[in-house]
């Protein structure tokens, strides 16, 4: 008879699902969503429903390996863990002695969202080593900056409250593809009469299911929000009482947005002026109204400003007062865990006597090829696949192929990055190790213990860096801490949101709601102001709400536009989760497709199914055309991100994306990218 064990999905998704797994004779036989969890509600997305296929896949990495071929060939031989650890420790010591410890660079992101394996013992290790610090900007830093500028803190509407809304706007949010556990609450709201609108440069599954879809030109979201403010303030549709009590700078905002007429915004956004007016009136006049803002908006050159401007709308209309009203981008800051105690940045003082230099992960190509003082001589990659996911891919690959670069990769599968490793080390999956999980789409803290035995000689990130610290001779007590010691330290922040949440309670209950409101009551973070500012008010700061089109856009650099007339967006593929499932055939097919409008395809003599070349000055990749009405003329869409090793030319869409950074937050501008498309015949 099967034993039912609890776990938590560790993939980079706002839903952070509670899982149940049937285990028979030590082997998982069924994985499903926990029906007792308030957000998971008994079902899983299509990606994770198949996760046991990944768990037991014949290509799963199980043993340490050493490169025997050229970098990029992917040829390895098996070695022991002792050989691997001794080699790494020796090489890192050598690099530090010859070039300085900052010549060593870690590269990681959210291959797991478990806090210990995302950023625990590894942070301690690299801080104690004195390695360069990594600025982890690849996904959400611009949005985080914009949201913090608007609200002072990164809170949002609970997903459970969406059922009470009467108007729901998904702005840059493909809910059915990347946030599916919000969908049942939207369905419930619509059954009760709510309208559901989408704003996006592409009509994905979510847009197709909406009552109304607004095609918006890439990178022009701030212009739309400013025009909505023009209508709301000009027609006195704002909540005067809320604005008076809980905001500052309204008069300046009203004056600032006078010039942002719907006609002006229509030219920039591609949305008709009358539609902008109607949207603004409906948004301001409907209670409750909620915006599900997602991170697509902030992956353009003005991404932080766009996020900030949109996030100010609920303060203007007083939507924060209502159950089911307001905005959600992220709930992550409500988890006031003791991350400083976990990561131990103070350990840098022992190695350097100062903070180590900071390297933006979106500039990996530059870091590997151009950085000096010192150059990067050793790279340790975990929880990430930069050969596929980083912008300016050709520069990244050129750097990874340097013979003088010592590269260690911790992985579950032999990815594009793994092919370039000197040492390739096998990692556990989230079903095989202990971890603590916060969410960025709800307010439940969760604990998972190993549900399945770790196969072969796989090790968790925590165990690997603990062992490597021992090999390096690090005697600081923090390197001897157990996983439970680390989690107890995380919970000991003293913040009232965590009061009464202990490791023992999490072991019993698996999932515990933060103390963000009284039991049984909804969390209304800004109903009475209480913004994360010194005076508790939302500051409009109209002078900062400045929009100019991205350089790589239809209204940007004219000469560049003449050469490359199409705006490329590369949103998340619904069946991939970045590059995690790139070995799956369906994920490969989906990410090998470029979606064009009928007009753009006809002008180039392209039909659905044709092989095409998409290119710009940075590179090119070979894809298959799909003329399906998903985008409007002037825009092309390529779901991200393909494993280059599966492509005929060894390249994915990030061969075209640049490493220009966002206005604030230092994020990459994946969606500010001009390209050309041509058919390549038989």
C-alpha cells in the first residue's frame, strides 16, 4: 500500500504548490496537488504533474564527472566525489592565490525556490571565500524596484481575494500558463459577474479566454498607465477621500498627466484612444477592481517605471480599501525571514576586509570576456543554465569556451551549460532534500522533508557547499550547521508575521499562513495607508513618472528600426519553466517556433511551417514560423527558452537579446529587442 508524503514544488512560480506524493517501496508512483492547501486546491500545472518523469528520467545525472573532450562537446568520464571536491578546492585556492579571490564567480538563480538550496550554505561559502558577488537580476529586479518605489514594500492582494473582484485586469500576466492556481478564483469571480481583461503584446491562452484583450506594443505599458491617470484625474474619477488621507503629490500628478492624453498614448501603445478612455473609466468606476501585474512588463528598457506607474493606479482609485481590490505583483517581502543570518555577508570581512565586487548576472558575457581587475578565472554554476537563459548568448558561449576558465556545474541534466563544465556534479531534486519555501504569489510558508531517496551519488546544494567548505578549511561554526539549524535561524527574525511559526509546527502542518491578518480575515495591506514609507503614505512623485520609448522599439532608434523592423518578445513557454524541461520534445517544439502576424508573414513570403532565420546584429537563430494571430503586425513572439544543443544551429532566441539594462533595478531587457525575419527555403 502506498504511503502518502508531503512536499512543495520548488520551481520558479508564484503558486509554490503544496504537493502529495504516493511512495511505494521507496519509489514515487503518483504526484498531485494538496486539496487541503488554500491555493493549490488539489491540482497541478501540466509541467509539474509530469515531474516524476523527470525524477526517474534515464538521462538524469547521478555521478560526478570530469570533462574529457573540448568545452561544449559534452564528453565526460566518471570520477569520485573525493576527486571532485579535492580538484575544486585546489583550483579555487590556486585562482585566489594567483589572481585574488574575486576572480571566482558564482552564477545561480531560481532553479530551486527552496530557501536553503537557493541561497544558504552557498552564500556562506562564497562570502567566506571572498569571491565576487552575483547581482541576481535575471528575472524580477526591475519589477521589485518599481513596486518598492510605488508602495514602499512588496505586498499584494491575496489570490483568494480575487473571487470577490468585479473587474480583473491581467497586465502582462499569462495566468493560465504561469500562474494557473489563480485561475479558479478568477473563474469564480466571473461566475459572479466580474469582467476579465488582458493587456499584452500577444494573445496567449489567457488572452483568448478574456472578455476583452488589449494588444499593446512592447515596452509601452507606462504610457498606457499614464493615459489612464489622465482620464481618471481629468474626469475626477479618483477616490478623493483615500487620496487625501493616504497619498501625497496628487496635485503634481494631476498636472503631470495632463499631457498624457489618450491620443498620445494611442500612438505609442497601439491601443485606440477611445479604448483607453473606456478602460480608465471602467477601472476607476468598478469596485472591487484588481490588477494582476506580472513580470513581463518589467523586462523592457523602461520596466521599473512601467511597474511603478501601474502600481500607483490602485492608490489613485482607492482600490486598496476593498476585499478583492488592489494589485498583485509579488507577496515575497511579507516573509520576513532572517536571511542575513542565513547568508552571512559578514564573512567577507574575514576574506577581504570589505565587500566583494558585484557582477550583474545579465552581463555574464561581458564578465567572462571583458572583466578585469581581476578577470573571471573560475565559475561555479548551480540552479541555472546561463548558456541558454542569459542575454547576448554568443558572448556567453564565447566566454564559457575559454580554456583558462575553470567551470564547475551542479545539475540534474546535461544542459547547454553542463556541456561546458570542467567538472559536472549531480544534484538532488526538490523531492529528495529538506527545504523551507516562501512564495511570491500567496502568504503561506511551507516546509518539505525528503519524500524520495536521493538516487546514485546526487547531493543537495547545501551538502555540496558544506563539504567544499570543509575541504577549503573553513572552520567557522556556520559551516557545521544542519539544515534544521539553518531553518531555525531563518525563522528567528522576531517579525510579528512569523510569530508562533516554528520548525516543529511546520513539520506538523507542512503549510502555515503568515500572521498578516487576524485568523479568518482577509489581508488588506494598504486599506488604511500603512505603505512602506516613513510616513505610511503612497508618494506619487510625478516628476519620476517619465516615459520615453525603448531604444529597440518601433518608436526608438529610427536607423535601427529601418534595419530590424520587428519587435521581438520572448515570453515564458507554458510547458517549459525557463529551460528546466528543455529535454522534453514538446518544450523543444514550442521554443523552436516564431509567431508572426499574417501581414508580416505575407510581406516576407512566409507561411506556417516554413523554416525561417531570425536575426539582428548580435546573432541569429533558426526557427519554424507559425502565422496564427497571436501577435499584431510589427511584433514577433518566440517562447523561451530552447536548449541550443537541440537546435540545428546550436542557438536559441537569446542569441538575439541584448544586455542593455532596465531603468532601475539592473534587470535585463529581454523584451526590448529588434529583429528581422526571413524565409530560408527548403
